[in-house]
C-alpha cells in the first residue's frame, strides 16, 4: 500500500512561507479532502510531491520514494493540477498516447481511460475545441492512465456538469475502495462532504486539522435546533430565561445551539407558544470549515455596505 508522506515540509518563496513545517500522511483506502483558504499552501504541497518544486526543507515522498526517483511516474502517481496543461493543437487521443508512450503504458489503456471518462466520442477532436468540462475529463483521463496507486487531483469537479459531478464522486470513492490513495483539494464544501472520508486542512501553510470527516464536523460545530413559531419574541425570552440564546436565521426561523429539540418543544408547550416547525439541524462541513479557518483566511472581502435609497 502506498501513502503520501509529508515530513517537516517548508517552502519559502522570497519572504513568503507558502508551507511551514508541515507533517501529515495521506493513507490509502480512503478519499482525503485537502482544504484551506486561498494561498494556504495546498498547490505548493502538491507541486512539491510531484517534484515540480523543491522544498526549502523537509521531504515529500510517495510510497517512501521521491517522485523524481520513480521510473514511469504516471504508473505510480496520477495527478491533475491544471486541466489546461494539454497541448491545444493535439487531438485528445494523441495527447494521451504520447503520455502513455513516455511512461511505457500500453496503447490499449488510452482507449480504456477515454471510455471511462466519457471522451471516446471526441477522442479524435483537437483539445482546443474542448469545453472546460471536456478538458477536465481529459486531465482526469491522463491521471488514470497509468492505473496508479496514488491520485492527487486539484478541484476534480471543476467545470463538470451535474452528471459529471456524480460520475467523478463515484469514481473517486471506487478508486479509494480499491485501496488506492486519493487526495483531492477543493473549495467546494458540499461536494467534499459527499466525497471525502478524511480531511487535511491547511491555514497559512500550517496544518490545522488531520481528522476523519465526522470528527472534524463534530469538533468544530455545535448542534443546533431550528424552530419556527408565530411568537418568536416570547420563545426567545423563555429560552433566555433557561440559559439558551435563540438567534434569528433571517428566514423567519430561530436557531438555538446546545439544546435538544424535545426540550425546545416541551418549553414551548409549557408556555403555550405555537410551534410550526422544529428540527435538529445537522451541522455542515462548511460550518465547521469556516469556524476553523476564520483566523487563517488571508483574503477576506469587506462586508457589503447597505446603500440607503
Ligand atoms: N511560484 C511562486 N512564487 C512566489 N510565491 C508563490 C509561488 N507559488 C505560490 N506562492 C505563494 O505561496 C502561498 C501558497 O500558495 P498556494 O498556491 O500553494 O496556495 P493554495 O492553498 O493552493 O491556494 P488556492 O486555494 O488559491 O489555490 C501563496 O501566498 C502564494 O502567493
């Protein structure tokens, strides 16, 4: 089994520490989501793993070996960092054939990955005529070409249509279930929550979390109860009296943290407050991620100012 091992990795560009003493292992047999705000160091880490950047200090290895030492690297590591990397004048199949040839991969594998990524009907078209989603599929086809034990994909769902998003989600899960090591970086929290089993989260080049999806969400959020009533002010006051704060959600409901739905229902019944809706609100990966990275985001937009008419 082949893991990706990052050991004390630091990468400095000029005065910027893109990656700062990072240590983690990406294990086989599961999909690992690689998260972090813009500029957190995800691409830099992946580039170092692929031997495209040299570390300032520390190491990044795949199955205990540096990428540059691997013979026929596509047979060990499949990567998608930039879906625009294919030569635009080339036909899709020729692009994959060239990659296959230089990595001693049989030509029949090219037709297999074209079929797997849905590109067989356009295999002889030039890359320049491809849509964003087709280029993305071609990048994924290239990553799969060597049937590698390790896959590292930057925003795998980028540009894919809804059917394509379900396809890539299912594919990544299947590759992990086969025992492969799958690392996907993404800013799409809902999609990551549906795909990944484990998370590595970076902030300003440092490791913020290395944990299972469920644990990550539980540790970084509070359970909330959502309640709708015709008498919000009274419910708010009665909850406050027993130590809970009801916060309006902006859509006519109230959110109450750290309480059971049954307790809110009982309290409302005791005071004759009509309840129109009462639900346990499952915290999301987005909630957890935003809470954890609040201090690590470098590029934060100003709150919009309301213009008075
Ligand atoms: N070639 C480079 N030269 C100088 N600085 C760089 C270079 N590549 C990355 N950086 C800097 O390193 C830091 C980390 O960038 P990186 O692209 O790794 O972040 P990221 O987590 O992938 O961000 P994003 O989510 O926006 O893709 C940033 O501050 C970036 O400006």
